[in-house]
């Protein structure tokens, strides 16, 4: 577990990070070439005509930041809602570029004012993953009726979605955006996580439960990039993490909370896949974690010994 959790966090650096350069064509082209030359492979630079187009790219989750080259000078536009760690990294790098004249920074998609560093967002996701796993395992152990398990998983997802969104958004104030969209994102994540554990348990028994815990927690959690961004993790692990429940769930919730659903297609498809396959396996699987009941039948059989019958 130590390398699984420590190695990704210790090797955070931009790797093919989407970045926009906009403004005067010649100056923007020169800046983009300088970025690629200074840090080969660190950025995937896209050139756009002006600041308005660059800001729209940030709102559509097509880039994490934009360098704007205009007559007054260079400015940096960021999207902390997509990852405060990335915004901080870009701000620090740009400040080194503008050592003589400070580079102004504009947060186009800001983080929640009550959670500017994103620590609350990241910390709130681990309990959601853990409770999803516990719910899936508990329903597998406690219920033998497969239809009841499916109903239990869906009910858990609904309760988790509305309950967790109420805590994170209405009580703690860590999420902006639509409460219903955020509740739907959390609920789908809860169903996907619990149904994955329950489905694997129904298919493979104890081995399936162990496989689910490994995929969701031991591998999925450190590769989820909840506190950073997939493009900051060593590759291909950052990308792989987005196809596991925790990574997809965090990305979907960021999309609903900060971007009005922009960039939600891939994580939504991933979570729907886990939820549907998990529910189907739960409905058709026959493996059980319970101890099979052993039935013994005692039959009276006469034994004759010296003309006496012994029962």
C-alpha cells in the first residue's frame, strides 16, 4: 500500500497538461513554442485567437489554464474549479516568467470560496468510497434474495446522493452549483461503487469482494487524482484512474459543481457502466458469502444383533 499511495503523490508534475495560449498570433505562437521547448511533454498547447475563446475553453473543461498575450502584457487565466493544485502550479510557473513585471491572474472558474484549496472536496470523497464498499459488502452478506439486493443498492445510492450533497453543499458549503445535479453525481457514484462490490461478490464470492476492494480502494483511490489532476500523475496511471469508480466520480462531481456539466460525458459513461454491470451481476449471480447450511437427515435403521433390534 505504501508505494500505491505515496508514489503518485510524490511524483506530481504536468504531463501533457492541456493549456491554451491566446492573443496576438505571432506572440502567442512564439510563447507556445517556448513552453514546449522548455518543458517537453509537460503541456499540450492549443492556440486560440483571443481571451474570450480561451475563457470559453476553460469553462468547457478543455484546458486548465490560458496564457493571454495582449498589448498590456502577459496574463494568466485559470480554472481552480478543475483542480486548485493545477491552478497553483500554473500561477507559480507564470510568476517565474514575469519576474520583472508581475503577471495578473484571473480565476475564470474559481474554486468554492469556502474551500479555496480543494481540501474539503478531496477529503469528502474517501468516506463516499468507503461507505459504498461497506454497503455493497453488507448487502451481499445479509441478503440472500437477489431482487432485494438490487433494490437495496439503488436505495443506498439515492440516500447517499441526497444526503452527502446536503452535507457537502448545504451544510459545509464546499460545493457550488445545482444541488440536484450534485446529488445525482454522488448518487450514481455510490451505486457504481456498491454495485461493483455486490456484483463481484455475487459472481465470485469472497474472491470477488477482495477484487472489488483492490480495484476501488487500493488502486482506484491513489490513482483518482481527487486532490490534484490526472495529468499531474505519472502516466498511464493518471488516465487509468479515470476509468475506475473513484476517479470517474470525482471528475463527474467537479463537472456538475463547477462547470454546469461540461466535461461530464466520459466519467458519466464510466460510472453508468459500473452501475449497470454491477446491478446485472447482482441480479443473476449465485455466489454467496454466507456459510451454507448443512442439512443432516437421521434415519432410523434397525440393526439386529442376537434377535434384538437396536435403533
